C-alpha cells in the first residue's frame, strides 16, 4: 500500500503580501499586483507584478538583519522561514528548490560566470542557512517546475528516500526574462486576460512560495491536503509553442486522475495555467474538454500575480488550497468574453463552494505539461 503524502503548511511572498493571509485577503477583494513598471532603460513601461524592493528590504532586515543575499534569495528566505521554525529538519528531510532562472540577474555586465548563478549553488546557499542535512534537489523544467517540485517530493517520500520535505519555488522579474519574452512578442500591452477573446499576451510576475510536505502529519495541524496523484508529460511539440491538440496536458491530467483513483466528475475546481497567450489558453481548453472537465469551475491566477515562471505552479497550488479552506473560489481576473473554441466554466465572481478535489495544471516551453490532484482532508 502506498504511503499517504500530505501538504500541511505553506507560505508565500508576493507583491500582494508577505504571508498567505494578506495574499488571500487581497485576492478576495479583487486586488491585483499587476501594474505598470519600467525595468529596462530606453524601453517603455509594461504591465508586470513586481515586489516593492523597499518593502522587501525592510521585511528582510526585520527577520534576518543585514545578511548578504541577493534580492531573489531574500524572497526565498522570507517565504521559507515560518515553515522551518515549525518543523524539525532531520537527516530524512528533503530540500527541493524550484526555479526557471534563479539568480540570472547576476550575469548582467559580467564576463565570467558568478558562482551564485548556478542553480545548485543557489539551492545549497539557502539550505546551508537553515541547516538542511541532505543534498538539495533542484527542479528546473520551465514553467511546470513549481507543480513538478510537489510531485518530486511526493514520489521521493513514497519511495522511502525521505520522511518529509520543504519545497520552495521562486523567480524574479529581470531584464533577461523580459527580453526573452519580448523576442517572442508574448508580453501583453495591458493587464492580461486569460481565456478572454481580447487577450494579447502575458504579464511577467515574481514571487516565492514554500510548502511543507510529510508522510507523518501532526494531529495539531490547522489543515492538511493529501497529494493523491501527479503526472508530467512532454508532448515535444515545439521549443516554445504548445501542442495544438493539448496532447501533453491531456495525458498529464489523465495520468494524475488515474493515480488518484477518482473520476473527472469528482473534480470540484481547476487551478489552470492560463497565461493569456492565444495558443496556450486554446490548448488548455481543448485538453480540459478532452477530459470532460469543461463544466468544472476554473480560474487562472495570472491576472493577479502575472506569470511567476518557476514559482507559479507552487504559488497557485497554495491559493487553490486556501480556496478549499475558505470554500471560496476566486474569479479569473479580467475575463469578460470567451476567446477559446471549447467551453470552459470560468469563474467570474467570488463563489462559495465546497472543494474536496483540486486539479492543478501547468504547461511550459519545450512541450512540458504537469498536473497534480489534491484532496481536502
């Protein structure tokens, strides 16, 4: 019999707040972190979700003093600190870091690679600060990284390699990332509108998030969510474009639901990827319909947080669990008129609903797709 694996705690640092409760309260009020920002000199301002650096520095100083860390590392430390203070780190505790770009900003104007730009060095630096005893694991697979990090923790604990795990995910808005998405002409000229007829591209975002995953939950936990199933499938369609038939996402969802031993009809809520690009949203709509999930309430959090790359899957999983805890489904911000060829039940206003089974999906460059099933316990 498979060992049962639970998420029993989490935290996040975003432009909407430095803890989960402040984020949740702002989401219920419909507030978004997406505003106009000017990041690159000689380029026009664009819509993005970016942390206030002064507030970040103040929060970090209050918690850690004047330690020498990069901006992204400070975000990671702030998101993880409340969790490591509650749970013991042992020789059976995994530390998993999810990111797409890590400290990519360190490369600016450099002719030699700085040590901190290596993802393994970034993970080890965070691990050393908190005293982790096992070698850090890095999950970096484009924009499915956050969801895959949950799956990696679940599968390694089930295999008996670890008893519990701390999973953190994060990325920051940088000139490198902005330039990359600009080269694809993928950045929207207004706040993004996932699944909407008038969507025209993504907003970049930044955040860090952390979850505690264990096979031995404590009876004193405020909540617990069982990780029932997971899957990651690469459709190998294109370096940046998703499969037009949604093959990889369809297979990921199907596999995750099969492992969870439930049916599509039992899914109560979908936290979708929803980047607001023409092809991603259409592909998702096709995949959800192929799985007969078109009637399930669905949202994308990109209108609130932008696309946070390696952090998005973990952050959005946390918000979906908060939705289940409060029995409130958050609307997919900026959605007005359906702009995909297949029907979807997109949430348009705060909606009361009991949630037992959550489907969280993600898709990314290179044809990668991932899905997890969470059960409210």
